[in-house]
C-alpha cells in the first residue's frame, strides 16, 4: 500500500496536486460531526487519501490543460472540472489497479454527502488552523487548498508535515490583522465572518482582487498564488457570499 500512495503522489505532481497524505477513517471520523463522517459515505473505507495543492502548481497545470483544450476556461467551474477529470481518469484508476477499492469525494459536491475538508486536512497533517479563516501549511503558508479525497479499503497512516501545526499563537508579527481593511481578523478570536462578508459585498472593489489578510501572512509568501488565480477564487467566493449576505446581513427596507 505504500507503493499505491507513492503512485498517487507521483501522478499528483504531474497535475499540480503536490500535497498528499493519508489518515485512518477512525481518526478523521472522531473529529467531525456525523453528517461529515467518511464511514457514512463508504462503510467499507479504512483510510482516506487526501489530495491537495500548495502554491501555483495546480493553476499552471490547469492553464496547460486549457491551452490543449480550447474553451475549457469558459466553463462555469474550470478548476473543479479539471480536478474531477484528473482524479477520475488518472489517479483513481491507478489506485484501483494497485488492488485497492476506492470511492472519490470532492469538496465541491453540492447537494451530496461530502467530508469536512478543513478537519480532514488537519487530521491528515496537511495543514493547521489560522486566524484568517484558511488552513496553513509550514512551507506553503495559506496558499493551499484541499481538492479531493479517496476513501480506500486498506490501512494507511502517513501524515503530512503539518501534524500539530498551529502557528498563530506564537506568531510575533500577525501582519494579517493590520492588513485586513474590514478589521475582521483578530487574535485570539480569529476570523469575524459576518464582518468580512459585509465588507466584501458592500465595498467589493477593496477586496475584489485579493484577501489582504491572507496576502499579508508571513508564512510561505514565495508560494503565493498567481494574481489571476487569486482573482479567480475571489470572484467565486464573492458570488457564494452574496446570497448569504442578502438573507442575513443586508439592511432591511422599511
């Protein structure tokens, strides 16, 4: 099974998925509420292989793919579609060829059972918490994302380099706090979601191209996403925020 995990890492690197770790189902399930338990999705799964990316490697792979497939970037969700296509056609078949049975779970499975990927990344040692609302990695800082999980029927326990990583309490700079124009980041309380969302929607231009707090993090600045990737994620985040803002925070007409 170690060879299988190495195969996932080797294939993942080709497509920009450069962070891979594995965690027993029991350890992850113990950290989440029942709706997000892996055992509820696949009762036969014994381990979870987490597939993530750090830095701009995945974005570069997407752009190469798009260059070879005209019109790909015109899709509604080009990055998610690239992730799905790669995992389903390249990585999962290699896992099954090794003799393991696997189910695939993505964080963008709207309306279907999924996992708590932030807790999963922590349990797998791929990231730790931060006060800016995103998970952070010792090398890549806040420039990481969890893209897929493979629920496999074999025993694996190979955590990443971020096991127990919790950098914010010992950070002497906390430059993220001063960088946030909405004053939505504080220590130790962390990310003030309603304040952030209200500012993002009401003063869109100020945070439209980037999250200033995330960009100011002292961890991994050399791995910061390319500007066009940051703008891509910011646009989609804002689109997701608007309905919640309108329902919960928007001033009511009298």
